[in-house]
DNA sequence: TCTTTTGATTGATATATGTCATCGGAACAT
DNA sequence: ATGTTCCGATGACATATATCAATCAAAAGA
């Protein structure tokens, strides 16, 4: 029972619902025996796009950004990972490589589980496999949204989307301190750092947002939502 | 054995490898009994974004475009579906809705299989479920590419990507006739119809491409590849 | 303390891309 | 034959966004 709590604590994937809830106690205990932890300092890579996908990673404490690296060295930040969130990757069961990079944005502890452990669980437990399919499909829906937003909305709409994401899904508050730089905010919104700063200033001037350095305070969320919706 | 051929013929998913190869003969025959065909005229919707996801669809003959519909009524064409390709959708095992639309671009026959049939197969056959996960992951990799291309490349790079996709993955030839309109090409490349026409003209002027109305002939594929790569 | 570096900010300017209006031709219906 | 509609094509123009250069402020070393 101790094992169960320990693992569900570590592994439960809040973001996309807990895909571990269908594991038996033995299975959870098995995962727990096989996992190990690694510490990362802020800014360090947890794994690297193009590198071998040997382990599935679960954030235990801290926060990480997951991002695509383009040929021209610009990045697209796909999402932020909080404790208990799981980072798999589409290389699983395909080419066994990472298709995005992950980096700690504050000091972070992550727990590593061998890919083979996952494969065993999926083989043994059908319900778990179905849950994994659902998990992947939810990720897919998120990507469709990102594609629509980043290709069909203007800068203010994209930045509004980023701020709403941070406030609602990451920090769960209208007021938050963030370790993200302006460049990070730009990489989340598909624009240059300068444009990000200018859009934030616009929001400030319109009284929608208060922000200085790392402090953010969304003053008018409805306005932000409208900007996001209209584009 | 007849059944097997019939179904693999209908169902094999060439695009993302055949996920049906791990079904037993009984399972294939079960699928075959449960499927039924529907004909669509060119331009007709096969299913609609937002609508209920009750069946998985497999193109038997003809061709269809799969596309996201934005709030402002503009579209993003995700990919084209040829015979024997499968259209599922991320609504499967999540919200049971379609997250994209599909429409025939020529007269098309599609075969429908109830979602519950799929769920039964996934439940009974672990290997099939693992293959489904691999299939989803490959689709995921494709989306990352689309995201990188459509947000970080210029128009000529995006159109080059579209032409390479058509030539290599859809028509499998440097010369092809297509039912796609200029608007469709634009929707595949995240730009306006006018811009698409202008970029095609550029390619023409540079001797990279010959095209008039629905006829396309890629004269210099290497140049196109380079344009795609550089952006 | 002083220097050095890094990140945030701003302004001027260039460029890519969208918008709008127009026109011609082909397909199609009357 | 004649209008009508739709699609492709083109030019003029507007505007969104990136680029470049220059400060400024704060943090980090030395």
C-alpha cells in the first residue's frame, strides 16, 4: 500500500487524467522498483530532441518546458510540465528517438522509467493500453488547437492563449510568478521576443494585464479570452 | 482466407503501416461482417468536425481531404486520404466527437466500421493495441512537422512542402493531375489563395515547376527540397 | 566596488503576407 | 445564345510582423 501511494504520487498524470489508475498493486509496485530519480538545475536539458528514447520521464518536483527545436535554432514550446506529469514521446514504439527536447526551467527532480517497463505494462494490462490510447488522443486534440492558433491567429490572440494557458493550466491563478523569460513566452506564442514584449505592453496599456519582470497579474480575463477567441 | 484478403484489401493502412496485420482470421472476418460501404460525390462531406464519432472510416476508392475548420471559416488541410487508408480521430476513447472534417475531393467510396468493433479488437488483442499506439505516435510526429513548417517557414518553404507531399506521398510521381483547387493548396500551406498562386508562379518563373490548371510537373525536385529545408 | 554579462525594452525600418478590387475564361444552367 | 457562377490570375495597397540597432537595468563575477 505504501508502494501504491508512492507511485501514484510520482506517476499520476494530472494533466491528461491518471493513466495509472488501472494498474494493479503488483504492477504499481513493479513500476516503483524500476524507477529512479535524477536532479536537474534550472536550464539543464532533461532529454534532447533526436536523442534515444530509452526512458519515460515523470516530473517529481520543479517544472520543465517541452519544446521542438527547428533547423534555424528557434524553438516552439509545446507545453510546461508540472510535478506528477508524464513525458513520453511519439518515439515510443516507432523510432525510439525523442521528437522534442525537455529542459528544466527551475531546479527540477524527475523520475525515469525504462521504456521496456511500459511495454510490459501495456502488454499485460489491456485497460492500461486503452487508457494510453485515450491519453495520446487527448494530446492530439491539443496539437490541433496549437496548429489552429499558431497559424490562423494574430500575435495578440496567440499571446492571449499563452497567458490563459499559464493562468489556467499551469499556475492555476490569475496572479503568478514565472521562471519563463520573455523569449520563452515568445516561443510559446510563435513570435519573436520583441513582438512578445510589444504585445504584453499593449495588454498593459489596455489594462488587461499587469506585469513586471517575472510577476504577472491578469486583470481582465474576459477581455483576454475574447482576444484569444477573435484572433 | 477470402475474407482476410477482402478486409486487408479494404483496411490495410498503407500510410502508417498496416495496423491490421496482427489480427487473427476470425477477427478480420468479424470486422468484415461489421463493415458497410457508402458512396460520396466529389465535394461532399464524409464526416464533420464537431459531429459524433460513431464509426471509423476507411477509404475504398477515390480521395478525401482531412481538414480542421477554424472559427473564421478558414480551413487547414491536414492530409489527403487514399484508398485503404484509415481515418480514426482523436475523439476515439475521449469525447467521441470528430475533431476534424473529411470531404471527398473526387467521387469516393468509404467503408464504415463501428467504433465498438474497434474497441472490442483493442480489448481482445494486445498486439493490435500496441500497434494502434505506434500508429498514433507516427501521426503525432507528422503533426510536429506540420507545426514547425507552418509556423516557422516562409510561404515558399510551406508550398514546397505541400508539393513534395503531393508528389511523394500522394501521387507518387513528379507529374500528376490533381482534383485540388488553388484554395486547397493554400489550405494545405497555411496561406491565402492569392499567395498560393503567386508562389506557384514564382516556382514557374524559376523553372522549378510547370503547372497549368490541374496539371503539375515538378521539374527540379532538388531545388524544391532545398527551398523546403531552408524555409 | 567595478566590470561584465544577460535579459528587457524601445524605436526605426524592412519585408512578408493579407486584403481588396478587377478581369478573363471555363463550366453550367436557363 | 446568353447570362451566371466559380475559379484562376494579377495589380495596388494595407498591415502585421520580423529585423536591426541602441539603451537600460539588473544580476553575476572579479
